[in-house]
C-alpha cells in the first residue's frame, strides 16, 4: 500500500499529442486533477478585480469596487468560454459557476448605482 502511494505513476507529457500550444495546459490539468485551470481562472479574476480597482483609484482618486468586480467577471467568463473550447480543459460545472458569479457581480454593479 505504501509503495503504491510513494511510487505513483503519472502520465508523461510525451504520451500527449504535441501538435498544439494547449498540450502543456492539458498535461498539467490532467496531473493536478483539474485544479490547475480552476486556480488559473481564480487568479485571473483576482488580478483583474484588484488591478482595475487600484487603477481607478490612482487615475480618478477613488476606486469603484462594483465596477471592478463586473470587469473581472466579464473577463473571466470570456476566458472560461475560450478555455472550454479546448477538450478536457474545463468541465461544464466550472463554466457554469464562472458565468453565475459573473452574472452576480454584474447585477451588483447595476444595482449599486445611486
């Protein structure tokens, strides 16, 4: 039992079709059990939300958090839809969660206006 845990075999990257630029992403996503792309999407959302907030704060003098969430949600949902086109990269549940969170952030943006 311990030998099975210690010497667990992973698929080598040479076992994949190396004809496209998406092969490293598919390989890392397969090895991590789908966690890589989910973390990638979360990091893109975080970078765009925090980045757009602080850019607004620097240029205008005050940041608008609902706008930053809406921008990050839109960018993340577009990225998730594009990554869904690559086979075995994003499952349907992850895409649905991203679109729902994006919709909630856009609704928050629309209803937070005075």
